[in-house]
């Protein structure tokens, strides 16, 4: 009898949604529990860091790692899980390309601390104290992991074998990845798995008519036609520059895609691709008109890189 | 001085750790609940268009994204000075009620419930959902799974996704409820009301029928009189989606009832150098340290707190259960934190009844669920009751609606101070002259903690059914002199 | 001006038919031009993907120029330059949000007959970048990665 594959799950800077997403395979979770040995899953089971540290290097067959690398503890665990795992999977947008936490790369540690611990209107902090990596309490010493200036993806921290996009990945895709793993049918390392090879637009049922727009609308400003392409109605939609796989979910609620499945195959920078796609629907014959129309797009960086700033070419903004 | 670390206690919007310090005599000097994680949403939401915040801030928590989505959308409504149409508001509440049923069911059966159903002294190996199944029958497991699935199906029907749904936007909902969809919701709601009643019956049989458990609930180790907070409607009845925040003192007298935009007059947050999470307290009472009582600004925001802070439930079956609970326990307010499990299933019943009311409201399928804002955006506060506490989002924008300030007081953090206090109390009761009752300490600390349903014990704490805990006792030189653990060796 | 001898690295993406021809002519007629500008020839300005510009900055450019044929009618491929003027204002705003100063990015039109205009652009642009100092994106990323609390 062949030994069951040993599988681990871990979360770093995450929201917990990726762990819930694993459970979203619903009754198949029992099949999974049958087919593999889950050796580490802090959210669901009683195992500790020490257990993992005690394992031999490479003794975990596959580790599904969600969450971004925001602090020193996240990085330590990324290195630990890499060392112990034969296959390391970046699961979900945060691990894959920084996710929402990577919007923090529009600021830095000092900026975030200033806002959270001084600037916020409910904060009462006359002494301007800040969390410290090491602090002497009356009763003893307390420690905190160092908070980084820049959020990194898992792949920017350690070598990663597979990437599963999505915030969070959709259940049918997660299951497809588990199946491929169990059957030994995973593609070559370095691949994106649990997603399609096209764009969200290719899966979307909203009809495209090659229309151009004279005006962009923000989502609260317009009630769109539920049958037609949102982008062609002037709502910035990330579908054209986002990898297929979710089934074009967000447009089914009459709201635009925000790009959580990351760039489509062959695209190096999702934001740049999206910029071109959005510009392509601008109905302008003069420079002035083009300028006027695109000036209605509210927040290019936060929209085009909503889930992937850490994984973008420039990775972060320049701050003082 | 000794230091005991319980590390890590898995998730609380990040990872958590408990440090218990002993003094020279081996008595508990203090206990700290340390949250070593911060993601900085308050900063990186600045510069974003405010209408995108519901979809961004929901990523604070994948366990209760619905709560963030709605608090955020309500803050956006206020920023744009817009009222959603009546059907839009009702649809938001319908969506939220469905979520509540799923979340409370998960917590009761999978997280907190096993402590009761199996009893706290049961072998930890059976103190989990599997043990519950063994004791009360396998059909229970099926029902819990079905409750969750039905709830999530409604969430997805409206919100497009089960985790991180997206349907709430400034001015209302992005999607209305179709006639066929409504039939489906109504059918589920009826099922859920039955399920909630079944749950209460189960609780009666297994818990209230057993004096040992009742004694445990009412025991002193878990009593923490503080202020209590919860959202109430016009008649001071519990509401999850809308209303005023009511705070009562440890004797049950009303301290204040405030509208969302008045939160800054009422809540302040402390910064401590040993944790990344800020600690909220009642501004008018003031910060007196990690302690309960009328002079301390520490408050709780849990299911029990909501029941304490209100004067009743807005639906008939839940109201009857509300009355019965307080009668059984000898009046209001109740301070025993473990009672929150009971309060939670009363809320479960309320959520199911409310869902049914809304699903059968003639207006609910009205396609007019959005108002387009026309006024210049300025500033707004949105508050909902998250399952784990009152949730406040506060945004200020420029004239373009780009965020210049974003302030968030999230569910679980409300309870950081009382959790720390409960943990210290539990530890004080269990550590005398440096002597530790090993399994007892871990169990009790865990139960004190879990009663709050902190996000770290999120919906998935499923398989072995108890939290991995480790207590390390260190001497002055930082050397390990004793190690107690569960779920580790 | 040449304090501490900073010699900026400038990348210019030029369309083959207009601005590249102008740059070529400027070189042949030995117009005064700084040596800082590296020209990358593309067939049409409409082929300049915004990611080229980002990549140039990532890989060490202190400034980037994009230039093609005058609209409306000069583009050899019809409306390639329309694409450009629909994209570039948006790219400008994006770069601004990245914290890259406006003066580090120039886009516009120079026809084959406007060699002196090209020479002047390179002189002005280089002077401005010298004033701004180095961008050094890689160095900045390293610095922001290593800085821990
Ligand atoms: S990818 Fe999305 S769901 Fe997963 S941890 Fe990150 S924010 Fe949460
Ligand atoms: S742009 Fe958006 S709405 Fe249009 S087809 Fe693509 S995904 Fe669908
Ligand atoms: S539509 Fe876009 S944002 Fe929505 S789930 Fe799919 S990839 Fe993610
Ligand atoms: S050929 Fe010069 S811009 Fe198209």
C-alpha cells in the first residue's frame, strides 16, 4: 500500500477566507481527509510550530500556504514550510501576488503606524507609544515580530512550485487542484493551477458589442444594463486583464470584476494590461477629449492592482 | 518572576498568544493577550474611492466578510448622504440574517458547543463535533452542514460569492431578489426556524438538564461584570443590521444610547507597546486597566452582551426564549461569560425568524433596491453587529469621494480587554503558589477565551475540536522549567 | 548642475516612422544632444505597451520618453497614435500614484521633419532629470525590503 500523501495548510498575513475556502469543497472535505494525512493546519487542527520544526526536511508532500508576507513571523514560517515541503503551493491572491494586504505597499511601516496608532480619530495615545518588537513590561519581557515596510508574495520570499489564484480560490478549482495532486497530474512546477488559460471576459455572459464610451462611471453612479458588458457601459471592469477560472462571478451581481484571479497567461503586469484594455474603450478623437475621459477613472493604481501590487513589476510606490 | 506563554493560540484576525506572568510568590501577576499581527487597512484605504471600500474592507476577515461589507456600505451611504430604498435595506438585512444563521450554527455546534454537550471534563478526544454526533446522533451533523450550506447559498445568490460576497454598495444593493429566488429563501428560512428550535431543545436536554453544567455556567471563574454593548431598534430590541448602540452598566442601567455618528464621543482606543491591536474602552467611563466593574471602561460586545444591552428580541419565539433565559438565571444582566453560548442560540432563532419575516415581506422582491447618490460626499459612520461584536466603520472623503481617513473598530477587538481579564481570572483561580493544575488550566483558559468566539477560533476549528494550547513556564532567566500542552505531543 | 556627476539613464521608445526618423536625422546632422538617451525603436507608438515603460523604470531608467507621429493623420498604421493618446494620460496618472515624478515621463509627437525639436526635447528632459536626481528603483526596493522594525 502506498502511504497517503502528507499535506499541510498554513496562513500568513491573511483574512482566514482561504481556509474557509478549503472547507467550501463541502462534503468533499471528507474525501480529502480520507485520501491524505493532514499533518499541519493551525486553523483546524491541533498541531504546533514545534511539530513542524521537528519534521525532516521534505517530509511534507504538499503545503498549501495562504496569506502574504507582512512581518518577520510570516517570513520565518514561509522558510520553514518551504524546507519541510516537497511541493509548496501559494494558495490565494495574498500568497500568489500580495492580495489586498499588498495595497499597504502604497505606504510603509512608519506611515501605517502613524495612521493606526496616532492619526485614527478614536485613538487615545498621548504618549505616542508604538508596538515594539521587544518591550519591557512590569512583569517581564514581551515580544512582537518585526513589521515590514513592504509586503511580499510567497514567491518573492521562497521558491514556490504552484500558484492558485483567487481571493479566495473558488471551491471547484480548489478541488481540481487536490485531484491533480492526488493523481500526480500536476503540470510542471512554476505553473498557475486551479484556473483557466483565458480571461474573465471569456467566461462572462455579459454581451460585448465593441462599444466605446465617452464617460466612465463609478459603481455607485449608474445602474447598468444587466445583460451588457460593464466596461462598455463605462464601468471599469478588470475582466479583460484577469485570468479566467472563477466563472466570471462578480458581473453576475452587476458589479465589475476586480481582478482577483491575477494576470492572464503571458501577461507580466496586470495593471499595465488593464490600463490598455480600459484605454481601448475610450471614445476620443483628440488628446484633450481622451484626457478628459480617462480623468474620470478614480484610482488607477488601487483598481488596476487591487489584488496584485506586490506581484506587479514595480511592486510598491515610492514613499518618503 | 515567571512567565507563562500560550503560543500560538492560532487566529484572531491574525495569530495570538497569551502571556501569563507570575509574581515572586507564584501568584498570577498579569495576563496579556498578545496579537502579533497588523495589516494596516486604515492606511491603505486612504486614497481609494469610498464606494470600493465594501469590497476592500471585507478582506479584513474571511469569517465575517458580510459584516464588514454591510458596515462599510452603511458608512458609504452616510458619506454620500443617501438612503437606500426600503427594499434595498430589507434585502441587506435578509442577506445578513442568512449569514448569521450559518455563523452562529457553526460556532455553537463546532466551536463552543462541544464544551457543553460533552462536558468540559470529557476526554478531549471526544470534545468535538464528532463527539457531539456520537452523543446525540448523526443526523445532527447533517443538519449543521445543511444549515451552513443553506445560509451560504443565500449569501451567494445575492452576493455572487460565498466568501467575500460583494452585493452591498453605496445607496443599496447591486442586485434585487427574483420571485423564484424568494421562494427558495422562504423555504430555507422555514427550515432554519425549525433548526434553531431543535438546537434550543438540544441545549435544554443536554445542558440545562445537567446540574453540573449549570453550575459550571454559573461558576465564578467565568463571571465578569462589565459594561455591555449592542445595537438596538426603536424599541430597544436586538438588531444586527441597524439602529442605535446601547450600552448598559454592570447593573443593567443604561449608560448611553448613541447613533453611529456619535461613536467618537463614546469609544476610545488605547495603544499598548506589547500588542499590535488597539484596545477599545468606553470614553465616558475611562480606562482603568484590565478590570471589570462600573468604574472601568472595559465593555463586552458578544451575543450575551447584546441580550444584556437590549430589552428583548423583535421576534416572538426568540422573545420567549429571551425571557426564559433571564428567568432561569435569575435576572438581568447576566455576567457569566459562558452563558453567551445560550445567548447565541437565542440569536440564532431570532436570525432565522427575521429571515423568514423578510422573505415573506411583500416588498422584498421590489426591483428598486438602489438609490443613486447625488450629493457631494463628506463623512460617514456605519455600524452593524458582527457576530463577534459591534463593528464600526468611519470614513472621511474629499469632494471626489476619495478616502482621506478610514477608522475601523472591528468586532473581536471590542473584547480584547474583557478576554484578557477573563483569562487572568481563570489563571488566578487555577494557579496558586506557582502550582498549576495542568489540564485544568488549559481547558479553562481555552473556555474562557472561546466563549467570546474570537475570530481566531473561526468557523473551521473543526476536526479535533479544541484549540492547540501550550503553556510555557519560564524562570527569571528565561529558561524553560515546565511545559504543559494539549494537542501537541 | 553636474553636481556629484549624476548622469541619468533615459529610455526613449520611438516609433519607426516619425520620431525615430527625427532622432536619426538629429544624429546625422550632429545636433547638440546629451548622451544619456537610449533609443528603442518600435514600429508604431501604438505598440508601446504601458508595461514597457514600467519595466524601463524597474530596470534602472531615471526617465522615459514615448514619442510617435502627430495625430490625427501621421501614423503609418492609421490610428496607432490614437491608442497612444488614450493610454498615456492614464499611464501618467498611474506613474504619479507610484510616486514617480511627472518630469520623469514625457510623451508626445515629433515628426520626421522635426529633428531640432527632438534634440531640444532630449536636452530639456535630461536637464530636468538631472535636477530630480537618480530614481534607482531596484535600490529603493532593496532598501524597503531590508528595513525592518
Ligand atoms: S486571498 Fe483573499 S480570501 Fe485568501 S487570505 Fe487573502 S484576502 Fe483572504
Ligand atoms: S469587461 Fe467585465 S463585464 Fe465586460 S465581458 Fe469582461 S468581465 Fe464581463
Ligand atoms: S470576477 Fe474577477 S474579482 Fe470577481 S471572483 Fe472573478 S476574478 Fe475575482
Ligand atoms: S507609426 Fe508612428 S505612431 Fe503609428
